[in-house]
C-alpha cells in the first residue's frame, strides 16, 4: 500500500476518533434516564405496597374482631338457650303435675283455686321463656351472617395477600434491574471520567504545542471559518502559502475528497496540514523555515480559493481555530 492510501485511511480513522461523540457518554445518559424511571417505578410500588399492606392489616384486625365478638355471642346464645330450655322443661313438668292433681276428687275449693292460680302463672312464665328462646334462635341466625362476613374477609385477605406477593415480586425484579443498571452506570461513569481526564491531558498538550512559535500560513485572506478541527481560509486570486513553522515536507499529493495535500513535520509529534486548490513550491523531503513560501493559490477569476489548514499533535487533529483564535 503506497503512502497516499495509507495517509487517507489514517486520516479517516483519526477524524472519526477525534470528531465522533464518545460512545460511553451516550450510554451513561441512557442509563441515567433508565435509573430515574426505575426509581420512580420502585417508589410507586412502595407506595402501592404500603397502601395494600395497610388495607391488609385493617382487614385482619376487623376479621379478628368479628371472630371474637361472634364467638362471644355464640357462647352467650348457647348458654342462654340451654338455660331457657331447662326452665321450659321444668315448667312443663310442673304443669303436668298440676294437671294430675286436678284429677284428685278429694281436693277442696281452696286447693283448686291455688292450683288454678299456679297454672296461670306457669303458663305465663312458659310463654315468656318460649318467646325468649325464639329470640335467641333468631340471634343464632344473625350470627351466621357474621360468620359469612368473616368468610368474605378471608377471601379479600387471600386476594390482597396474592396481590401483595405479586407486587413484592415485581419490586424485587425492579430492584435487581436497578442494581444491575446502577453497577453498569458506575462502570461507564468511571470510563467517562477517565475519558474526561484524558481530554484534560489533551488540553494540556495544547499548551505544550506553544502556538506562539507558529504563524498563520496566509495573509490578506478574505475570510476564515472553522471547519471541524481545522480552519477554512478563503483567498482571492494568487496568494502565497507559507510554512507555519520550521519543519520538513513529509507528504505531497492529491486526494479526491480534499484536493491537493501538503504536510509538514515540525518535530515533537507535531504536524501542519494544508488541503485545497494550490500548487506547491517545495518537494517531499525538503526542510523549510517558518514563513518560507511552500505553495501558491491559482488565479480563479471572481471565485474564491478555499484551503483548509490544520494542526495535528500525536496523530490527533487539534482545534486549530481555538489555537489561533487571538491571531485571525
């Protein structure tokens, strides 16, 4: 592979490395966004779980209260029913005895009157006890409603418990996902800080270039404009192009994309490159002095000749417009 092709490939690769946006930065912003979303989801789940847990605890307390009251009521009803049944049974025996005594022919009028009064009293008492027993049986029916309500609470509790378990499972998944993304975020953030550190080192190298030793390659230009890392210089008519610093011509050639190319090596891994429509006044391998004419733009009628000038350090394009900001 000849030098021309090697240079073109190197230029494309280096340009993509320098001008492209660092991939880790994009991933870090994506992870930051995902982490915020996960934090919101986890907070929502916590809020929902809190409400459901509170509801679940309230239901358990209500159900336990109902169970206790139902149990107490059932015991009281059973005790009351047992008492009433025994009393009714005793009254019925007394009435039967009273009836047998009425068959005694030797009974005088006073005994008969006493027996009649007793029978009326016993019947009235029997009627009252029977009514109370009927009321107690009605209460037993009502306790069944309470027991059904308790069963209903059991059903709601079961459903709520299943929902809480599902929410807990989902929360665990979200937390696991969050921790994993947090771990990756820290890794990427560490890489990003390293990139920033490297960037600061590159910035420091700019001062190492000592740009004061360089001159602008042309004079009497019409206008200049930053183009990526280099500077586009617009020139009218024939204008000389000068060496920006002492150095050696290491490459002269033509590239379809950039036009004519001239590269000078200034030592200390520093190079200057000029692209565009111009003719060279030096040859490859020549040593040149700062300010020496190394090329010339052609006569181009009313059209402007546009050449691109850039400084490279350690095979990386530098922000040439920034370097020459106070001098153009």
